[in-house]
C-alpha cells in the first residue's frame, strides 16, 4: 500500500487494485476502501519483521538527520486528552523559539486538522514529497488532510505501518528542533511501526489522575521499555478544576496520581494541566488554548510542561538518545 504513487511499472495486480481508489484533489494519495480487503496486504519488503522491536532489528527504515528530537506523545487509553496535550505542547515549544513539526499518526481518528483549524490539502514539491501545512507556526501532517472527514480508514496493520513510514520519509519536513508525533491510544501497531521506522528520542505519556488511567500508564511505559524507547516523562492532564471566579482548586479525579506514578516508574513528572472547558472549546474552534489565550493558567501549564521537557532533553544529552543495539 503506497500513499504516494512512485510510478512503479512492475506493480502486481494486488497493488493495482489497492491503488484504484484515489483521493479527490490529491493524486499522490491512494486510499483503500472496505471492499478491497478480501486478501491480506503483504508488508513492504524493506520493513523489519512485524512484532520485532527496533533494538532487535538493528536498523531503521527512515533517517531524519535534520530533525533533532523525535518525540512520541502517547497514552495507554483514550479519553485523556493526548492530542490536546500534543498540539498545545507543540505550540508552546514553538513559542520558545524552536522550529516544530506535528505529525498525526492516528489514521483511524485524526484530531489535528480539527484542533489546528485547517482543512486544506498538502501540495507536493518537484521531488514528489508532500509539503507540510503550516498553522500557528507549526508544520503539520495528518491523514485527515487528505481524506473526507466521514471516510473510515479500514486498514490492517501493514497498511498503517506503510502510512507511518511514508509520513516520515515522503514528507519534506526540513530542519526541525522537534517533531512531535501524536500516536493513537493504546499499545498497538502504530507505536511498533514508529519505533521500527525511526530512532525516537523518547516518549511522553499522557494520563489523568484516576487509577483506571494510571494503570494504563504503566502498560504504556512497559510497551516503550520493551521497544527500547526512553520515557521522557509523564503529563497529568485534567489534573484539577480551577474556579475561574474565585481561583479555588478542586481535585475532581483525585490528586497527584501522575506524579506518584512517574516516581514509581523512575521517570520525570513534566507537569499537570488544569481541567477547563475553554481548553476543549479552543480545540474545537481550531485555535488551541496556548494560541488563543496565552496568559491563561492552562496555557501557562503547557508552557511549564514544554520547559520541563526541554530540561529533560538537555540533561540527557545526545548520548542518552536511543541507540541501536548490534546483535
């Protein structure tokens, strides 16, 4: 499955069938329909074996030498505001003076187009690479830019693997300080495909304070540990409610769960973000809270998370980034 048609004349009948459905307005993107799933799609020949961590394969598919930090934002479960954290974290890092890209790796439920208020389709350069869209000074790429909002992405694991790899290798990201990668919730194919494709600097795990979410943090941390990816820290979203009238703090979902869990895991606690309806409203309107209300307590919390992440990266240094283990 190729997102970008390379003009390969030797494609077999299966590949031709998969490429019959073309996204209107973007001839480079090929989207599979549900009726075309009768036969399994073979994984790309150059891909590492599925299910094998990058540290065990000894190689990566994609090199991004012009991007200093490649950071996955993940959560063990849905509903914790992971995409909200990824989006506002990217803007906060950009406002500190860094060049930032944001890649939406959630093919099944892309949120970045809505949160960033952008619906255009990307163009291609003469080298037939996609040019990222730009909003709030962030370079953006999402499958949501290229398929209708109502279209379901009925993809098997190898198709998702191919899409993630191509969103890295076939996009003209240029020079970036940070590439923030918004993963889908859970511990499935996307994280495995990403770690096989590029050497990640590390992962940031998003949670909420209640026990049911914290249990999934531990599962997410175990997944990245198995894949050989450092955990850069934990962010506790919807941490508490701050009354806009009197300023009183109310711990709706208990308190300090994320901090305690990060200590148990031996990783950094990057900060907590207050619960506020304006965060949701701003995201729905396409102007994230850090851009819409930069002086709000919620925006200041995201800036603190960005600062703590920068400190964590500087303390680790290049030698602490992920290494490939030679067998």
